[in-house]
C-alpha cells in the first residue's frame, strides 16, 4: 500500500473538533461504526477460513496441487469479495444499504493493515513487540470509529457545521473558521475525516494537506538540555548558563482522592457480569460515567500542560537535547510507575520531535547510556555509581556541589556542541559512532565465584581479598582507558591476559 507524500512546502496536519450530535445523528454514527466493525470481522473470518481449511486438508492427505488456495488480504481483493458477499450473506443482506460504503471500507482497510502487520512481525520485518494474528472485535470492547475518504466532506459557511456522506449536517462544538479560511485560500485541503467516540463524546478529525511556513525560533544560537524527572517535570539548562525549572503538575495525584471515592461508589452499584449476562443498573451507569469524566479531565489537563511546555521550548531554542529514556523499563519500578506515567516522558519526546520541524529547531537525542547524571558538568569527572536517592551531585575531583537534575541538564546542553563526535542517537547530521564503554553502563558489585577455590569452600574471598569499589575517574582517564577494568591500580582476575 503506497504511502501518501505531500507536495513540497506542505505537510499532513490534523484538525480535531468535538461534535454536538442529536439523538438521530448519534444513532447513525453508531450504525456506521458498527458496520465498520462488522466488515472487519467478516474480513478476518474470510481470510483465516482458508488457513484452517488448508491445515485440515493436510491431515486428510490432500495433495499440494488440490489443496485450497490462499486467500489474499490486500484491500482490493477484500473489497471485491465483500461486495459479492453482502447481497447474499444474511449478516449484511438486510441492512448494509443503511450506511455509507466508507464504513465498510474502514473495516476492510483496518483488517488488511492488521494482516500486513502480522506478516511483517512474523518474518522480523517490523519493529516493536510481536504482533499476533488478527482476531474478531467484540461489540462491547471495540472502539467506535469510522473514516470517510470520498464523498461529501466539507465545513459549512458558518464554520459551526460539518457535512459527511450519508450522515448529513452535524453541528460542531467549537467553530472551525480557521480551517475553512485555509481551505478557501488554497493553503489546505481535506484528505479524510474520521469520526470517533471517546469517553462519552463524539469527535471528528480532519486529515489535511496544509502549507507549513517555517517560523524561526527566538534564540537560534542557544542550545538547551532537558532533563526529565518526577520532582520537576523538566529541568532546562541552556548554553548561556540559565537554568529553568518546569514544575510537575501531578494531575493524577491531585485527583486521586476524588477518583478513589468515585471508584468505591461504582463498586457499590450493581455492575455488568459477562458470564451470567447480568446487565448493569442505571445507578451503576451513572456512577461509572462520572468516574470516566474525571479520568477524561485528568487526561485533558495533562495533554494541555505537555503541549504548552513543548511548544514553548521549540519556539525559543535553536537546539534541544533530550535523553533516550527507556520508559517501558522505568515503569517496572512499582514505586515510581504511577508518577512516571502521569508525567508523560514519552509524550514529551514525541511532541518535541514533530514540533521541531515547524520552525527549524534541531533535536539531538542523547544516547541511552550517556552518563548525564554521573558526569561532573564542571571538570568532566565521571562517577562510577550514583544511586537514585542521592539528589545532590558532589564531585570528588573539583568539589562541585550541584543539584543532580541541574547537573544532568548542563551536561546535555554541552553535548549538543559536540554532537558530531559523541555517541548521539537521533541526529541525522551526525555520523553513527560507537559509544564509549565504562561508567556509561550499569555498574554492579562483582559477584564471587561459586566454584570452590584453593582458599575457602564455596570460593568466598577473605576480607583482604575482596575487590574495592571503582573510584571516580577524570575525563582524561575516560578517554585514555575505555573500560573500567583497564584503570591503573584496579584489581582484576585476568590482569595478566
């Protein structure tokens, strides 16, 4: 499937608006989204039916020439097969004409993409977690969504209504005058419109091809390093020596007491029960809606704070240095998982990446093993260990005493000046070089051998035979001795080799 490429000077930009649909329009929206789910389930069953048939014929001893052929999951093939089946299949014959063809095309396109992702993941051509075989979507679990790519898609003259194919004229909750003005001026055109139901409200998202003029940053020659954390959401240190702290709003912690009270209220109501088929009571539905509304408010507050922070950074600084954090690994810490999730480290990185293209802001991503917290920002000495509970950095070489996050931010800002000669990932202009070994990797205490040695049973070492903890290293020693085992005076078991 070909990827859409915008023309030079244009970008693909989305505009999202809330809908104020009436009762009949909401029924039509739900019908279209249900049709998309039904078409998706039909495509999954139609493709996998040939798989199971071939597997059964192999057990019957059917020859390879007579076995059932594979069914293709390409979108044109699925469209042709579905258009033939919708007239005779009792699941669609009586009602398929009630909805737009775009609803069925949405389900078929999603099924085709799901099979493509499964095939690529199986042969190792897709990054990320392993993707399993597509399965049918449940009516109670599937997200209500439908995409319109053809037919009538327009914003009315008043800017308060949108017209979609077969759905008609639907009122917008807020005015879309800016998008309409850009369309009339020829600086934007609508590619598609997607309606989606989220947390009790309907939204429409327009995918447009819009002209994007690059807006220069306010301080193009200034570099800034951003150290993300829980105590402070971001500590920013620029090349001029200025330090800025972005406080962590902690929206979830603020609403946690209210959220627990709402959850206890939901638990006291009679909720749904799948195995027995019990339907929820009206009081349960009302309490659950109130709880979901609180979750939605917290999510909106978090998104608003992150957008304001990232927009301000990309509008001011010419070069921004961020860390390549292993957020999935950080969430395994059960004591900090909730705070890290509430902060949104991954979302900050994503927003900085795409917003930097709007104003020619350069993004440099520090290598994951770059010791930003362990390195002294004054003399360059690298500590062998720096536990997480130590919040003040104390250099044993030059005597610098500084906040841990501020020291890391200064090191990140200094990294941008030498981005072409360090192990920096994500910079397209910088060549890929091997990262240095040593204190940039995880340090741990050397375990004693379990094999019995000549001294004591079990290989345990006597107190005078135990190894000492690695001392702090200067920058000259780091450059001269790459590995910590090569430092002068360090006891190693294989020093002779």
